[in-house]
């Protein structure tokens, strides 16, 4: 077994050998590619508005949110609630496939009509809502990110739904009933800091209709069409409300700007003979890339080029040693290969750490300065992206080194490393392949390790195309790193097993 001194001596020797101008220039090029392409992407994106661009709404936790709906409401004190019967839901979908030339009646799955408690009518303010949806039954949702399922089904003809929200201080509780007599609890929401007086009432909204258009070799691009939903309510019962102020009708966010709303069905609320009809469009929930916001990892467009450079450097580091051996030099030993792996991993990690640590905060700052909303992340998540992605690059370098040691020829090893590591990462970044094959490539190939860069969160209650081409990896970051680590460990172990111990180098005569 090699002594510690042998290992340290081998690492120092490999570090000295690595510091050749060509290799250092290559690693510097990789870092500059990440920084330059990231900043170029950020500087090339600008918001365009008629006049100053409005600030994107943010929720109670500071994250970007979507908050647009029609609202019929009254004031509510610290204790009280609302009970209603929802007798029907109808909707409109504009120009759906396959013909794209008709406006049709219908509800998208996440169309919503129901009752809501909200801290005023400002976009992004705290809320709790109980609703019936177009295709997901009764739901209780609050503060944009939280969703609780109630009973299944919509509002069929002759079978109205009863809904009840009650407030007690900062706590809001939702119940549902089929007959207005027997009630079932759906959920409870705690809304810290809710003021003494809030708004309570009826609402309706409807997100866009998402369809996918085939492109490439089975890939798809997203198309979103405007929709509208309406709910008809009666048997409205209020407790603890400011009845003297009466009902007010507002639209939270923009409304009545589409041709359909202007000419056919305006958003808003109408009260007649004890029945209230509320019609609206939009959504209440987390905002993401589907709403035009950019995740921080969009600034990592140069990562693919840096990965290619790193793979070539790592492969050639291994194959150069075998060329030396083939010309009569000292044979490659386990200690030497392990030292090469240590050096190439350390250099790649530091290079990636510096490049990513520069481009992400700088790119995000440039995007925000250009008026582009950026999906917020915590400091911990940002650090995970930078450190984790640098670690993924380092693991990819070790894997490429192992491939080079096993194949021993750069002509074979470089294509093998690129095909198994870089190609799956690159082709799944675009809508080229179908979602299924793309997801499997990012589950079973070493490219899974680059899930470390993802900050997007897939919310079941948000209409979006959750696919690799839109930035969603199928594995969590830790599982992806596990896949890449497994490949690197197994192939490096196989390469080491084929080599002699350190004694082979000492026993080889110099000549």
C-alpha cells in the first residue's frame, strides 16, 4: 500500500505537470466562457412597456407571484366569515387547437371560482381562498404557494357546492358542503400579520390554456391562450362584516383589456335578485418562467461550452500519460492516476466556483437593471447552485479522466466523454426531443448531475410545461449528483484496478 508521502508527492508532481500554459489557458477559457456568455445573455434582455414597466407583484415572502382576479367584497374584522352556494361555473377558451380559429365554451382545469379573505386589493397581499376549480375539484389555497385538496368534481347541473370561510384572528378555516347542512373541513391557513380589517368576498379567475406545439424530433414549444371563467353565487351569508359599507367590485391586476372582454363579456361582478355573478381571468399563485420571469440559472448559458473544455482537458491529461508509457517511459500507476484525478477535480472545482460566483450575481443584477423580473431564491439556494454546479463540473472531469484512462486514446475517449456527459445535457436544454426521452436522459446519464443548477419549483397548482427544455430536471439536485458521482466512482475504480501499484514506477529503469 502506498504511503501518505507517496500520495502527497504524486499530487505535487501532477499539479506541477498540470500547470502547462495550454491547460491553464484552456481552464481560463472555460471560466471566461461562463462569465461572458452569461453576461451577454443578461445584457441582451430588456423589458419593453408602454411607459415605465410596472413592478412585478411579490407575495408576503418576497417571491414573485401572479395575482389577477375579479373580486366582489366587503370589509371583515378579526372574527367572522362568509358562506355561499356556488350554483354553476362557465368559461371561455379562445382559439384552442386543433383548428385555432374558434372561441369555444369551457373551463381550463385550474379555472377558479369561490370565496376569499385578502389583505386589501393590492397585488401580492396575503390571502386565503376556498374555491371550486375547472378540473381539480374543491381546493383551499393561501399565500400563493400553498394548496390543499378538498372533494373531487366540479359544479354539475342541479348539484351546487356550498363553501364557507371563517376568520379567527390570523387563522382562516375553509369548509365545504353538498347541502349546506353537513360540513367537511378542507383546511386551515395561518396568515401571520393579517391586519384587523381585511376584505372578504367572492372571486373568479382563469389562467391561460396551455397547449404544446410539436417541433424538432418530438420536442414541443408552449402556446398559451387567454381564457375566462365565471361563477354564479347565491345564499350569501356574512358574519362580522362591515355591512354599512356594502359590496364593492374590483379587479385585482389588469382586466378588460382583451377584445373579448371589451366586446362580449367584461370581467367584474354583477348582483341581481340575490344572485351574484363574478367573471374574471388570470390566476392567483406562484409566478415562474411561464409568466416571463427568469430563473437565476438562465445566466449559465456558457456552462455547456465550459463543460466541453473541461472534458477535453481531463481526457488528454490521462491519455498523455499513456503515450509516455507507450514510448518506453514509466508506466502509469494507481497513485499517479489518483493524483491526476485529485488535481483535475480541484482545478475544475475552483475554476467553476470562481466563474459561477461571478456570473450569477452579476447576471441577475443586469437582468433586474434591464427591467426583467427574476425568480427569487434564498441565499442558501444560490450557494447550492454555485457550489453544487462547480462540484458537478469537477465530477464530470474525474469521469472524463477515467474514460481516458480506460480507452487510453484521446481520439476514442474524447467522443465517448462528450457523448455520455455533454451531449445529454445539451440536447435536453432545447425542445428537440420529446419530454419522456429527455427526462430519462437526465435520470440515467451523468448529465443528471447538473440538476444542481435548478432553482425552479414545479407547483402542481400552476399551469406550466414542466420539462427539461424549460429548465425542470426530473431528479432533485442531490439525486442527480448521486448519479454523476456513481458513474465517476465506478469508472475511476475500474481504471485504477487495471493499473499497477506505485512500485512499478520506482522499479522502471530510467533511460
